[in-house]
């Protein structure tokens, strides 16, 4: 093939290519118009005017943000309140501090005090019986009076260390004291009284111990006076008993019988 023939072939090829591209362009343009007007171009009659199509809003990927009015945040610090504890120090809140921390001091735990057991005292199986008597309850000032004291053991066993303690009033002056089968002592007491003690080592069951107390009535005692003499009898293994006697001087005016 010579050079001229090649040029003609290239020229013809260029013309064909231009025609092809023109056809493609028309097809693409027609398709675009058909897509744009929704296919109405092909369906509309020749004498009808096609109304212009309102373009549709195209959604974009960027959202529209409408600013809103916002109040600026106010950070007002609240004063911290410290709650005091029963044992720990009271926490003091510092100015500008948001919170306060209390450190409580632990209370000491109470310890149980051990209870010392007590040994119960056994009740005695029996109590002594006693009596104090005089020959006559009517006495005169300056006269001597014999007071008889008797102690009886009503129990089934011997009473150990039997004793009688008598606090004699000051209006009765001690003359003598004696205890049958035992001992008798006297000593001065408080406020002019005298203390008389009778004692027996033991007293068998059912037996009686006797003591004699001789006193003199105060000569200056007023008429109509009454003197009460009391004593207590007791033993190691027996319950106590209180015994006594009353002595009276004549009245001031003696009764007259018509």
C-alpha cells in the first residue's frame, strides 16, 4: 500500500468515527431528555407543548443544623456540710471546697465485766427459842430485880456456840451476871447502857440453857416509868431469836377503891 492510499484510508476511518460519535451523542442526549422529563417527550403529541418540569430537590449528604439558643452552664459550688460524729473531731469545710471528708474515731468496745459467783448462804435448819422473865413486873425505885434468861434448842442437832447479847438500859444498874454451864461478862456500853454477854459452847437438841441477870432500879427514876430490856440469842448453826421483858414503876397517883 502506498502513502496516498494509507492517507485515504485514515481519512475515511476518521469520517466513520465522527459519524459514529455523532450518533452516540444524539442517543445519549435523547436518553438524558427522556430521563429528565420522565418519558413525556416520546408520549406527547406533536402539536402539544410540553410544560417545563419542575426540578426536584436533590438530597445532599450534608445535614442541615439549626443552631439553638443555649444558656451557658453555671457551675455554682455548693457549700459542703460536715456531719459531726459522736467520738471523732468535727470536720470543718474549707471555702471553695466541694466536699468535706470526716474521719470518725472508732469507739472503744465495752468489755463485759465478769460476774463473780456468790456462794449462797444456807438457811439454818432451825432457830433458837428463848424467854426473859421476872418474878413481878411491878418494881420500885432502888430495889433489886432478878431477870431470868432461858434459851432452848428445838432442833434435831446440837446448837454450836450459843450466845445471848443483852444491852441493858441505863435505868438498870448491873448487880451480878451468871450463866449455868456457860460464861457471863458485862461491860459499859454507849449512852450509859451496859452490855452483858452470855455464852455456851454447845446446846444439845431439846436442852435449855439458863442465865441470871440481877439489876437495881435507878432510885431517881420517876414514878410511872416503863423500862424495856431486850436481848438476842443466836448460834453458829441456828437462827436468832429476840427476847425481852418490861419493868414498870408505880404510878404517881395510886388508885383508890371505895
